């Protein structure tokens, strides 16, 4: 494979825009970078329905659709739409796309040189492996989240038989992959401990398209629209899911109710959204505003109107081994990060001097961190500037895409 000779890359992902979660954004932006480099990229994905389980009207009632966007060939195949909660429906959602991507997707594929399959979820990787065998091309497994370890960590699966079966599938995929792309360095440690050869794993972290974050916004207008002008605004933007333990944020909001100047903004949707709304009502939290999930471009605006942005995670060993992509987005938005995690995420925030770290699932620790930024606006401003400078120097998506292609060149050449 070479950059001088345009290559045909097939990229499988369960998620893709107009979905706005981290996997969808990573896949779409990398694909766009590769097209700009002169490569041909085909995306094989499903119909958008995350996290609500509702397929938009323009996509509903279809089993197969082909479209083009930004020079990227996008093939969408059937999946059983399901909200981001409930074990059985989610498994049907995953398996339906695995089968449809093979049965319906293969006949539409152009000649390809490599298959990349991105988790979550890893049934996508099963489809990617099958397609790579049928097409006789290398299989690349991109590991964003280590399955089944992550779904076990959040309590979504407890049955030891199911866990054992998923672990066997996982190891089969690692053995068959020509290349494994780890999005977090901690993933490399986990995989090598399980016996995966280190020389087949490369680290290619998340990043951001800095040009998206250089767009000017009308901060006053956006705040006026949600009636939060003049407040010290602490925001969480993203999936309201089991991994984030957002109840901690609401507990901190309760502790800070007496300060009428501090407000909380929760933007997004997910498995825990309904329970969070109920909790906020039960606690009479008039200092918390909830907004629905927004398109990625609008979500960036809500980072920028904030005074500090939250990245909370559950207190589990697994979450010391990954880096939520919203950390990069907050840094690129020039806002201080309030991180509730240890391990690799903490090391990044501290290296960039981009925010404050609070104890995971500890509302008192979070409230103290918020008060520290509220009382020292110069500190908040400096942390935001530090994060922006670090992101601009170290986290550019185009550089990561270029390095990614370099690794694809190596396995293509071999």
C-alpha cells in the first residue's frame, strides 16, 4: 500500500453520522482525511438509531441504502433498531447488523485492499473478518472499547457462560487480525496480558478536527436561548449512559444549590437519561437544565458557551485504561476539563495542564473542583488555554489519519 497509489479501504462501523457519538465521529473524520489524501473509502454501516432506537424518517423502512458524502461511499444495511438499554434488544441490534452487513453489503462492495472493523461493538469485527476472508484482503481490528470487559464492568452482563463465549470470540478476532489498532495505550496493556503479540498492535488515539473548533459562535445568543446568561455554567455533553455515572453530577448539583450563580447543563441522550430526569425532579434541582442530543456541530457550541466541562466515569479499573474522546473536544473548545477518572485520562489532562481531576463517583470532590474554578476565573481561563494549545499541537486528526495509512501500507506491502 502506498500513498502514491490510491487504495480502496473498507471501514465497518456500527455507528456513523448523523449519529453523534465518539465512534461515529472518529470513523467519519478519518475517512474524510483519507479521501482528501486520494484514497477511496467505503463505509459499511447501519441505519442511524443511536441512542434513542428511533430511525429518522428519511432512513426508515429500508433494508439497504447507498449514498455519498464528502467523497465517501456509504453503504447502509438493515439493523434491528433498539434504544441504548436492555440486553436482549441491544444484542439483536448488534447481531442484525453483523449478518446484514455480510449478506446485503458484500454484493455492493467495490474492489478493496483492506478491511477495518471498529468496535464497539465487536460483532462488527466478526463481519469485518468474514468479509476480509471472502475478499482475500488483510483484516484490521480497531479496538475502541475492550469487549466484553467493558460491558461486564458496567454490569450489563453477569452470566458467566455468555461472558466466556464472548471472550472466546474476542480472542479469535485478535488472532485473525493482521493489525490491531488500539485507541488507548491501556488497551495495549490489556491485550498483551492476554497473550496478543505486541508487534501486531499500534496505538492511534482519538483526536479532533481543529478547524471545527475555530468557528466563531455567538455565546450570548446561545445562552439566552436556554436562559443561562450570566451564570457560571458547568456542562456535560454526550451520551447519558451506564459508563458515565451521571448521578454523581446531580449529587454535586444538589450540594451547590445554595449558590444561585452556578448552573449545570446536561446535553444528550442515552440509557440513563430518564432516570436522571426523575432524580433531578426528586431532588428539586432547579439549577440543572437538560437538553436533547444535538448534531455534532451544535454540540461544539455548547462546549464553548460553558465555563467548565465534565468528563465523569464510573469507578472501575477498566476506565483507567481509556481516554474519552470528549476530553479532546473540550480542550479544543478552550474550556477547562473536570475529569472524574484515574489512569490514562488523568495523565493526559495533567500533561496538558488542561483541567482538574476529581475522585470518580465522588460528588463532594466534584463540587470542590467546581467551586475552585468558580472562585478563580483566571485559573479556569488558563486551563482552557493550555488545553487548546496542547490539542492543536498533539491531537490533530489529520496527523493521526496519516500515521494510520502508514501502518496500512505496511500490512498491504507484506
